[in-house]
C-alpha cells in the first residue's frame, strides 16, 4: 500500500480530532475512529480530490472500501494503477 502514509496525513489534516490517535491500517473508520456518515462523505470527497480519482456507488462497494484505513488505502492504490 503505497499511499497509506499520504492517506493518514490527509485524514489528520481533514479531521483535526484524529490528531492524537495512532492510525494503522487495521483501524475501522466507524467503530474505532468514530466516523459517522457525514464524516465518511467528507473523507470520500477529500480522498477523491487529493488523489484525483472517483468512487462510483454502483461499481464500488463503498462499505467495504471505507471499512478500515487499510481497505481505503488499498482501494486508492488500485484505482491509481
């Protein structure tokens, strides 16, 4: 996962309440980091803008992609290939 460090930096910048949390790939966005639906949409837009890609609700399993920090990083890497 080449983008994991960039993703974590983006998440810290966009969500100041993550500043004190140690973020690792296994962390679940909703359960461990307390992302709600609004925060997930904000994260999706920030990731799409930062990495220059788009997630498509009909083609991409957004629940799976946005399950963990690592699953999101893997999806970004896959879309960038």
